[in-house]
């Protein structure tokens, strides 16, 4: 399951961006996962719960935006979502198409915050 290492890398990137913003907590991570990326979104979700334990992202929300495969036929100059395993233009039947979308695997955005004095007080008071 390579999704664990993918999520570990994504978390490292997220933590680095959090530090650059002088933030102390990650609340939300939004990823874009393409249908052709060979990544199983459900496995990413499981891996997220495991790799965030004990980090500033523990308890954060992982949002996964699924990006469908989109092809382009240069002959017809149309974009289409392929049906099945053969990326055939639905208009002319050509197999000479370009994949335009669906390979994405990216950390799109984060929601972070800084810890306030009240937050620190609550943590030390045990509330």
C-alpha cells in the first residue's frame, strides 16, 4: 500500500508550509487525486489517520477531490471523459488522444492556525 508513503510525504509538505506561516496547527488538508493516478482515495484516508497521530495535524480533516480522466481528440478538437479502459474519441473513434486530466496527485491547500494563549492555557489546565 504505497498510499502510506504518499500520505507521509504530503504531511511533511503540509508541516513545512505550516511552519513557514508560523502556524502551530493544521485543521484541514485538501488533496486532488486523479482517476489515473493509481492512488486509492480510501487508502489515503486510512493512511492519513495513522500518519497524523502525534503531529500538529492530528484530528485534522482530509478532503479528497476526485479528478476524473479527461481526454482531448486533436482531430475533432473536443474534450471527453473516456468510458472504460480504451480512450477512444466518442465522435470519430480515434485512439490518438491526449490525456488532459486525471493524473493529478497534489496537495491543493491547507487550513492552519496559530495557537493562542487561551489554547495553551486550556491544554495545561486539562480542559
